[in-house]
C-alpha cells in the first residue's frame, strides 16, 4: 500500500476502515453472479452509525463501508439500495417483514457485514433495489435510507396528523424525521445545537426551539441525539402519557433517563431500528416516494459532497458538526 492508502492494481476503488483510518483501497471488482445485480454507485452518504462504529472499533477492515447508497444498474435503471433484507431461511421475523430484527439478516447489512456502497460498484440482491420515482436523482437518492429509518419509527408510534412533535437533535437523522413528520401533518419543533442545523430545520418547515424556551408540552419527543442531556430534554418536554421515541444510536454507552419524571408522567419509551415491511409495503419504498414529494430535502440536508478519493477528508468533515456538516455525501463518479 502506498502512503496515500491506495493499492496499485486492477480492482475497483473502495473505502475501508483500516488501522483506525478510512482509507482508499483497491479491491476485487464485485461480481454479479449468484443472482446479484451490479450497481454503479452515484452517491453514498456518511451515517452517524458509520462514525459511531468506527469510534467503537466495530468496523471490519475487510468490508467496504457505506449503507446509504444509490446509483445505476447495468441496464440503466436509477435505484437506491435497501442494505438489509431477509435472511433467506424462512424465519418468523423475516416472514413477517421484520428482517430488521433478524439476527442473521442484520449480520449481512451492506457496509457492515457485506461490502457496501462507498465504492465504484456494489453487488446487491435484486430484492434490495428501490426504483427511483420520477424527478429523484441518484445523486440525492442516498437520502432514501435515513428517510426509511424515520418512516419505520413513525409507523411504530402510530403518529397521527396534528401530533405535536419535538425532535431533540438537529443532525441528519433528526432533520429527516422533521421532514417526514411535517409532510405527514405533524406540528414539528426541532432543538438543534448548531446554526447550520437550525437553518436546515427552518428550511424544512419546522419551528426551531431554543433550550430556554418555555414552549408547551409535546405529544411525542424524538430523541435524535445520543446524549443524556438530550434524553433529559426529551422527557422534560413531553406531556403526560406521551411517548419518547429513540431514533439515535448509542454506540458503546448506555442511556440514562430521569426516572422519576419519566414514571410520574407515565411515558412510553419506543425504540426503533432500521426499517422493514408493513401492511402498506416496504418502509424504504415509502421513503423513496417521500423524497420525490419533498424536493427541498436534498438542498436542506446535504452540506458537503466529496469524490471517493477524498474519503478520509469526507469523514473528517462529517465528524465536525461545528463546521456546518449535516449530511456528507461521497460521489464515486465525481472528480
């Protein structure tokens, strides 16, 4: 390997987490055998879970990272990719559309268990393809995956039109939640730390709530920041018999809630992970439809775009929220 982390050879470029760094390497080209479809990647976004798992030392150095993926198939179809699917062993969870909680399925998530999309090309199961609606560019369709996380979460709490919703945390997932909830008719407020996040929330039609505000109580608090202070804020702001929805990930640490207040209010704590299939179909297909219906979302959320060979710089930017980073997208065909 050269000093810049690039292997000479005839493979494809890919990003992997090696020696505590995101490095560009040369890997064997993926093969569309075994029924898999090759996707030429146009966009792959950095998720907070990529950063969290890297910090916790949980990323496999032999696996290409990236699970928020969109691109073009070899037959010219514009697609996004659902990075988790059924385990293939007819288990009760996958049969019910709940492959997001199947242990075998989650061990094979693209970007964690299998090679992901921060590469020139990725091989995926045809069942994982999401055809893009008219008007949605594959350069932006990597946002469909985080939108699907929010679709699934709101399906779990059975959110209703007119619900008063507080989102604590103005990162990419919190803003995606604001966009989905607002589009579905909720009254959305966002508590965010950084100016860029606040501006994006307002651009998406949400009300920015400052910490000193004495705003009224909310039906649902969405915890989109993985800190104890955010959890305390979520509990403090929600009304009696309301719900606290866990949307953030807590890598390598627990979650502390103000137990007395939580109990005296008789709150519900609802967790949610990834997405699956409900009575109305796949969450990720609903998310693709939402991206078409919220055309302002990419401009509000995507703060940076980098070519694949600037991957290490892209991850450094994604970590620096004070520098204005919200959603950082890697574009393998750029440059």
